């Protein structure tokens, strides 16, 4: 008996985290269509298929299948799973900036301020983060590099300067967009020092 309906599906499974890290456990259920996308129905004509956006430097597995539905009594569904294809996406620049960027003035007895941040979300890293670039203005403008393993930057604090800063994450391909620019000012009010931090 010929099937009354046939659907072509492509199932996508992420095998590694960005940068080729440990395998990510993403189960695929062929028949129910979990993590699968239907691309056309009967008559079955396999053409071109475009996936959702993929993360950079990540290994994916794509599994095409044809799901046949027969008008038997009771109805039957048969999944014809084809050979899988593994693809490693190229690394790109981060698509998101670092998160939670903040400025901390020196603690009592210390002379250095510190800028800290969190990496972009996993979906926004687009590869392996190699380092960060801090764009810092305090009367002069300069870029400084902070290594990936230590998401912070510190240097001597000058109490009467206005500080402006942002942070960008970088892969081997290049650096992504900077974080929203932060501003930190130590102001004098009624004879006493008042610390004020703002994000614009």
C-alpha cells in the first residue's frame, strides 16, 4: 500500500560546545520530531534546506529522514532514517558583548581600581574566547588586553578623573561588539568625596 502522506525532516544534534569542548547531550527523537524540522511533504522532493543559525567552532550532526504515514487500520507511521552528516562550523567573531561589566574603586589600603565582566552567553561566543579588549578613557584613550582566563582588568586609580570604559570579547577571528559604555566619577560634594557610578 502506498503511503497517504510522507514528510521529510532534518534533525540537528549539537555534538560539542563552542570551541570544540565536551559533547553536549541533545537527544533526538526521529519519529516525534524533537530537534527536527519538516522541510516538505508528499510528494517527497528533497531540495535545499537552510538551518537555524548555528554557533561557531561547533560540531553538529544532521540526520535526514522520511516519515511515511499509511491509512491502515490502525494508521501506521514508519521512519526511514538516512545516513547522518557531521559538520564543524567555522569560528567567527562573538555576536554578543561581555555581560555584567562593572567598575570597582580601590578598597581601603589598595590603590588599584578593577573592571570585571562575564563572558558572552554560549550562543554569542561564536567560537573559543581567546582574550578581551578593554577600551578605557580617563583623560587619555587606550585599549588594553585582558587574558581569557581572568575576566578582569586592574590598574592604579586616580581619584579625580572621570573613567569611561567598555569591554569586547575576541576569538582568533576578531573581536565582537563592545559592551554598553560605563562611566565612573569621583565627585566632591559639601567637602566630602562622593563616589558615583553610572551606565549610559
